[in-house]
C-alpha cells in the first residue's frame, strides 16, 4: 500500500509540475493546428470535388449542345441539299417539257407537210405532169433535130452530159 501511495504522490507531483502543463499545452496546440489543417484539407477536397462535378456537368451540357448544333447543321444542310435537288429537278423537268413540246411541234409540222403533200389537188399534180411532159418533149425534139443535122443520138447525149 505504501508503494501505491508513493506512486500516487509521485503522479500528483508530476501533474502539478509546470513542464507537464507545458507539454500538454503544446500537445493541445499541435492537435488544434492538426485538426485545423485537416478541416482545411477536407474543405479544399470538398471544393475540388464540387468543382470537378460542376466541370463534368458543364462538359456534358456543352457536349449535348454541340451534338444538338451538329444535328441542326446537318438537318439544315440536308434541307438545303433537298431544296437544291428539287430546284434542279424542276429546271430539268421544265427543260424536258420544253424539248418535248418543241419535238411535238416539229412532229406536227412534219405531219402537216405530209398531209399537205397528200392533199395537193390532182389538177396541180396534172399541171406538174404536163410541165414534165413538155420538158420531155422538148428534149426529144432537140434530140431529133440533132439526128437530122447529122450529129446522131450519141453525140447529142454527150453534148448534154458535157
């Protein structure tokens, strides 16, 4: 028991000594500074995490906006190309219609000419036939005159051919 009392007394003296308080005060200051640093570190890490989350959300938003703009541009280009194709098709169709109408006009004119040739009155054809007959008679008369003059039929023909 006496040992225990001595030990307790030694402990009381040690607790009452100023160096013990200084050491405890130093430890307390150290722990306070350490806890402050830990809190700052935690707050900094939390801010960094929040900033990363915000950056990721902004990146996703920007990505979605970019994709939307690209789709919009693609749709716009698609519509422009469709419009150009439609205009070119209309131009082609109008040119084709014009060409078809011109071809039809030519065919109609040709048909009219053929009809006109078929419808030429027989009298006119007879008149043409008479003219041809007269020309033929004239040629025969010239040939006859040549034979009478002594040139002969062959000489007359060579003369005509020359």
